[in-house]
């Protein structure tokens, strides 16, 4: 059974729901620029769900859902329009109002400092390529800890794999750069910034907890062919352990750093930096997991596309979500067991888990039994992992409401709440009420 203090929540991200992209002094982020200029983007986040102007309505929906916690992200450019310099009081006031409304509703704020939306002004001076951005993030984090002392759960970065490899290697998300060498240098700078934020939080004297949310995909070889097993292990290192090991051990996977440096000439890492990372480990790890990698015979790990969540052709049937991601709940349980067995059984929050399915834009009610079945199966996988001693403290559905799914625009619907993107009307889906009962019964399905 889940513990009495198990945290049941839902998650969102600022750019995906807030809208008001240039309202009340907010600066331009790399996603504002990318959505306005990249042919990859189907829609922009200029309005999104208009959460910025519908805050009270949305918190009421959270309260009625019975959430114990709400994971949201701060928009860096609402706080510091240029990333550094003078703060924007109206942006600060917006988030203070959000936190106050949450606390009045007995919903614990679970705050993410960085969910992919770097200030464009910092990108113009080199972005995560440069260590000055690490310093800017440290100062931003320090400021936020001081301004929001009642928040006692912090996430530094959401999915550094996506920021580094997809943002700077494949160019599929903002800032849209295609330079694999740079991607791995960026990954190291993210690790340094994460460690600096942890150090600043502990210096602040606050008594909360701080960690990071890592995108993970459990890797399985499709056969016992030694080359397939080796390919699966290599992909696991590149997708999972390259990010888990620095966060939880303060070092890169054995042999992987040297291999990357020989192949790419990056990242540039010093012993002092590794020691600094090791001295500033997190209090918990956030797990974002949706599916698995099934590695076929003949898969070349060096040409495997990290943004393709299967090494084989996706079939269009009930075993896959609308994103083309295979529904495989054992992937979550197995990853949790890996964290127990190989990473010292850290404190874990499932910071993202959910599914997108095809749904109409206009709707009076969505009977999303497919999403209900998905969530029930994955929550049961968490329960099984806990029964085997895994230290899971909470579970957050991705996502509270349909939103702008990054470059996929409004075509993917992950929400418990339906959004009509023409009228912005909110309509709780059947899964909203199902998850409400799960929360009320503390995980009994």
C-alpha cells in the first residue's frame, strides 16, 4: 500500500500553459523565439491555455481534483526578463499569488526552476554553451529560494537529456541547434548549474528538499544476441546513465566520459568540477518515464535516434499512445528497481507519467477510458515497486490540462482536463474523476 503521506499530484510547465508571452514585463525566451521562427512548430505558446489570466479557475480545478501537490515551473523570463539584472515585480507577484492560492487550497507547491525556457538574451550571448549561463542560473536560483521560502520541494532542471541532446544535438526543440559536440558540453554545464543551485539552497538555511527531474526510458534487448545486448547497454548509457550518474553519484558512467571526449572532443570537464558535483548531490530524484526502448537486432547505438522512442516501426493499435509511445508499465517498475539496486535506493518522485490520445477540440465530456487504463497500470507498477522496497514518495500525472505539447503544438492531448483551444473552456475528463478517486483512496484502484 502507499504510505499515508504519499504525494499525489499533477504537473505542468510554464511555456506550455501560461500564455501571456509578452504580458506584464515578461522577456522573450528561446521557446518564444523558436515558436515564432521554426518550421517545426505547429502552434505557438503565445496564448496556450491562458493560465496566466485564469489562475483562480485553474487552482479551483486542482482543489476539486483533490491534488496533494502541484508541480509547476517558473518562467525565468517572467522573473528576470533578460535572465540577469533587475527582477520583474509583476512576474514575481504572479507566482506569489499562485503559491498563496495553492497553500490556501492545501496543495503543496512543487516548483521547477527550469523547464527548457532559457531567456533569449542569455542565448544571444552563448546560452548553455557558456559558463556565464551557469553563473546566471545560480543567481536566479538563489533569488528564487529567497523570494519563495515556503516552497519546500524544488526541481532544478527538467529533463537535461532533452535540453542538451534534442535542443543542441538534433535541433528538434529550442534553441534548435544541431551540434552533437555542443550537446554534450551543454549537458555538463547543466550538471554544474544543478550542483550550484543545490549548494545555494543548502546555504540558504531552508529546510526543504531539492532534486532534478530526469527523463528515463528503460532499455530492453529484443534478443540475446551479444551485439544487441551491447547496443542496449550503450543506449542505456547515452539516454539514462549519462544523466543519472552525475546527478546521483557526482561522476559520469565508467568509461563513458573518455569515450565521448575521444569521439566528440566534449565535454570539457575538470577534476574540480567533478568534485563539486560529488559534494552537492540532491535530496531526491524525479523520474519522468512513459515508455521503453526495445532494441532490435542490428541496431547501431551510434546512429540510434534518441528522440525516437522505439528502435522498431510503431504499429498503430491500442498498445501505443497518440505520440507513438508503447504502453509498457513494467518499464516504470523496472527502472525504479534499477534505481534501488544501482543507485543506493534514493528518495524518488514520479514527476511525470501520462499518455496522449486523440480527442476532439470541442467537447462537452471526454470518456478517456484509455487514459484511465494507462494510469491504473502505471500506478500499479509503482505500487509493486514500493512493495519491493523502492523509496517512492509521490506520483505526478502528466498533465493537469491539455496544453501546447512543444513542437507537436496542440495535436497531442495529455491532460486530465480538456482545453478547447478556440474558446479556452476547461472541461474535466472522465480520467479527472478517476484520478480524484485514486487520490481519495490513496492509490486503491
